[in-house]
């Protein structure tokens, strides 16, 4: 054995290990030399937060506009000037940190000397409460019905799991025999999107109904104006309303067509339904007539997520942008700010921190969730996963939940800032 090592060292000569120079060699023994001056570790600094209100608007500049704390005001079209009042230019974001893959597998030997992160999040004001690890594939929906002590999660492993919010234990597994592609709750109802159908469960009277007739997978659902809207893989949006029929409490009242590819996101704001599609467009639908009132075509890749915040629409796309849209007097929507991200954006979610300040969660293709304070877009923190975080949901009392592509469901909580005693 000693002869073999001696021969190997002789063959290498005086070559220095490039991984050791970078501070990343984990071989023991290593066949290259560990001598010379290692490269300095990369330092990752927390971003100091100053302005913490708002959302994201579009302009040719990368400077996000400054808005009122409650609303973002756009001037009249005849007296608009540059359209908005710009804030100071935001600084370039620091290089994306990387979670140590050896740490996630519990076998990193470097400890504090490792240049990669030994944590699944970075930032201030929030912390982890629990990790729920029984799902095996992508978590596609999380729901905590109002007044319920049970958390519901749907997964492409074909199951819906029900968790006790007090103990964190899974109390029931519902095996549906097919991928769960979406899941939401509204009132006493849990809606589960599947291939060609939606399962509707009433958790108060323990009844179940199947809403079928959809073509392809049900990828998106939302509720507005007492109507369940269901976006499917064929590009159609089905509208289901309450019915007095004994067989089913839901009646199919319309099929909204116009998208040429799959509908992947839906949201309701004001008197409009908004839909985003793989055809790269956003459509606005009148909630009263269920007719398409306009089509927005500024994204250049799949529109992955839509949320309404106050009177504004926020959209994300695989084209690595987030856009903020505002309604002008003539009723048209125009993008007032565009933010460029390093990676494609998987989904958006809005919430408030413990102080009531608006936070935009931006799940990206690099397996991270960036948390921005609005309207400044100052970075508040990041959450890191082994795979993309596909689902985010809000709970009471500062709780929120994330579900990623490995099936990991995490429970988080916004932490109340320490109170300063008055003198």
C-alpha cells in the first residue's frame, strides 16, 4: 500500500490541487499537493433594509419607482410625464450563494471553513419551525383552510397529505392514483387538480364531488365572484359556479378559450380574471361577461405566475423577468416596471412580515426563493432548496409554508422584532 502511494506521488510531481487552492477539496488523502496560498473564501453579506413597502413596476430603467405606503399612484395619461416618480437605483445583487451539497447530506467535513452555506435560508425576521418530509416528489399545492387545524398538501407522488397543525404529524394520506397537479382551498372546500378532473372535498360535511370534462392536466385554479376557475393543459379555462342540483353543488357555466397553449397560472383582482400561459401571453377576462377584454404580450417565455396586489398585477416568466402592470384611465393595462432576475422565475407570492410590511417571494430556477421588500425591492432574505420551490402558502399568526421539488414541506414564521423600552 505504501509503495502505491509513493509511486502515485512521484508520478504527479509538484502539481498543486486546484480544488484545495479554491478551498473545496474534500479528498483525504488527495493525490495532488496541498501547498501554496489558498484563494480567499467568498463572503456573503446580508443586505441592509431601509425602504420596505411596495411591489414591482416596469420601465426601461432598472430603478424601481417609489410609491405611497398604501397605493401606487400613476398620473393621468395626459399629464404623465415619465409616468412615475423614480426611486434611487437599487444596487446590484450580490453573487448567488450556494448551499453545500455535502452539508445537506450531513457529511461535510469542513465545518465553518466551508465556503458554501450550511443553512437552508439567509436573512432576518423569519425562522424555521418544522420540516415535514413524507412526500416523495414535487409539492404542487398547499392549503390551510380558514378556521381549520389541518394543513393540506398535494404532490405529484399521487397523494394528498393532511397534517395536524399542533403536532406537525401527518394524520391521513389520500392516495389518488394520479399526479396532483394543483391544490387550493376556499371556504370549506378543498379543490385538487388532476388529469382531466378536479376533486372537490367539503371538509365540513365530509362530501366529495368530481368536476370532470377538462382536457389534459389541471395546472391552475382560483376562486372569484363565487366561481371556481380551472386552467387546463389544452389552454381552456372552465368556470364552475354554485348549483342547487342534488348530484353536484357545482355547475359548468362557461369555457373561456383564447390561449393556444396550456394555462399555468390564474388570479382574480377587482372585476377581472387574469390568466398566464405557455403561449407567453397574459389575458384579462371580464368577471361579469367572462369575455376576454385584453391580451398582454410583453413576456418572451412562459408566464409562470400572476398575483394581484392592490390595484396592480404582478407577473413572472421563464424569461427571467418580473413585471408590474397598472390600469390606466382608459381601462388598459400597461407595464410600469420590469425587474430582471438572474434565473427564470418559477412563481410569485405576496405576504406581510411581522411588522405588516409587504414582502414579495420570488421562487427562481436556481432552487432559491428571494424575498423582496416592496416597493424598493431591497432583498430581505433567501430560502434555499435542493430543488425548485413550487408552492408557497400563507398561514395565520405570521406562519407561511413552502414546498419544493423533493417533497419537503417547510413551516416558517415571521418573528416579531424586539421591542425597545421607552426611556
